[in-house]
């Protein structure tokens, strides 16, 4: 099978997941922003695209503060690429690794703040680009889109089997997230609030 077919199928898969989560969470995004998010999800499905550095024997991404600092000293085109990378990594990690980030030194809010700022700066630096509207919307709706990705991640984990379902359940008990609770209820792993035993 060609990589073109696999790539296309992966994008179609993520488009369906994204559409469903956006609808459930009542988030509205422009078509160009949705296209950007689908491409981001498909790209980061290959972990080497997300994790680029060997740190202490494990792959990780460059720290956000270092990316941001480097971007400030770069020429316009390179600055746009670096800030876009910062926004992309922040969005993906805050959505798909929210539970791990809650337990880290900097936390999810740091990723949300840094990513939102980065996309806002990209929109300002490239106001005439075809994706300028998407960058503005990613900046303005960053937290809501993190929550969309968090739901996609949780649904994937629940459907992967008991271990994934247990991880979502543990994350829900720590965070009290209504989104995670809804995922667990819809998977039949928790009773709905109206049907709790007495």
C-alpha cells in the first residue's frame, strides 16, 4: 500500500475524530483551522515529529522557553517556523499528555499560555498568509482546542483496552474533568449521574 493512501486515510480518521469532539464540546472553528488541526494530528502520529531531542536517554522536545527565546532572535521567516513549532508542540502535548503535564513542574497551563502566545505572534508576523486566520483562531481558542484534543486522546485510550480505560479513570479521579467523566459514561465504565445507585 502506498504512503499516500495511508496518509490520506490517517487524515480522514483524524478529521472524523476532530469533527465529533468539536461537535460534542460545541466549539466552532473555521474550516482552515480544522484543516490545520487534522494535519497537525496526522503529522504528530509519527512520534519522531513531536520528540526531537535525546534528553537523559529518552526522546523529548526542546523546552518551550528555549524555543521561544530562540525565536525572538531569529529573522522573520525562521521566527515564524520556530513559533509555529512551539504552538504545535504545546497544543499537542497539552491535549494528548494533559495528565502527565498536570504532574510536571510547569503544568498544563504553562503549555496553554506558551502555545497561545506563539500562535498569536505567528498571526501577527504573517497577516497575509493563507493560514493567518487559523493562527488567530488557534491563539484565541487554544484552551478549548486543548480540551478537544484531550477528549480525542481519552476516547482512544478507553477504546484501546482495560489498561487505557484505567488510565482515563485515574486521570478523571485526579482531575474531576467533566469531559473525561462523559467519555467513561459513554463507554459504559461509569454510571450516568441520573442512574447512580442509592
